[in-house]
């Protein structure tokens, strides 16, 4: 059983997938930092000095001055600011992955076209096998 597992784990597809998951996780952290630390602060400033990570809807009915205070008090909240940041993370990651896949597909060499198996008769323009020496439709030599 251990030998079978080793063979499975050493297959190319499994290793490629593991490397992809690790790199994808690291890339996700980079994009999250880009959104949280670089994009959202200027966007919040333009929209009236809004800190998106602190936007929340308090469901407890008791006024809370901040999201941290609401969490500390155990108040139920809808954290729509964090959700907006996560949506922006997703959009950026999806766009970058789309661009990478598009470039990889562009670099792939197209498959060679299959050799033709038929040809057209020059006299009657009927389709005949490539190895034919006479047309089956008009009996002309090809």
C-alpha cells in the first residue's frame, strides 16, 4: 500500500497540482495585501475617508462605535466592507489567471492538421479517395 501511494504521489500530475496549489495560495496572499493595503485606502479616501474593512451592519440593536468593539461585545454583525474587499480580491485573481491562461494557450503550438484522405476530381469536382487513379463518378484519370 505504501508503494502504491508513493507511485501515485510521484506522478507528474499530482506534483504539478501540488505546486500549483502552493503557488496559488502565495499569490492569493499577495493579491489580498494588494487590495487591503494598496488599493482600498486610496479608494476609501476618494469616497470620503471610508475604511472598507470597518464597514459593518450591527444586528444587535445596541450601538457599537466600531467593528472591533462590536466583535468584542459579541454583537452579531454583517461585515459588508470585508466582503467588498474579498470580492475585489476574487476579481483581481480571476483576471490575472485569465490573462495567464490566455498567454499559455497562445504559446502552445497548434496540433498539425491530419493528412487529407480525399481529393477533388479536377474534371467533375467530386470527392474521391486520395489514392484513386480514376474518378468513380466521371471515369476520368486523375
